[in-house]
C-alpha cells in the first residue's frame, strides 16, 4: 500500500478512471466479438451491420481516450478487411 499522500491520491484517480472506462471498453469488445461471430458463421448481411456498430463503438472509445485513436483506426481497418475478404472469397 502506498504511504505517500500523492500516491494514495493517484490510486484513487486510477480507480475512478478504470470504473469510468470499463463500460466503454466492454461495449467495444462485445461489438467486435459479435462481428467476428457473424463472419465465422457466414452471416454477411449481419456482419455488415455489426461492422457499423463496431466502428461506432471503437470511435467512441478513441474519443474518450480509452484507446488510442490509431489503435481504433487499425482495428476498424482489420475488421473491414476481414469482411471484404469474406465477401470476395
């Protein structure tokens, strides 16, 4: 346990930030998981809709600084590529 007053404050701040960020991160992960399940089950129409939802959740997480904006962009790009590969092949 921290003894220094500023360290104790930082622990409290980190705990608050974690509680605030957790729902955003969970929604993001669930959206990606649902998209991947749709792709695996060859539900292309559902996957297109779920890609839009996942895109929105990832951008929201990036806006709230839960993840870095380039990480969000990279994840969106990979999901779109996965969908396009499934459609083409």
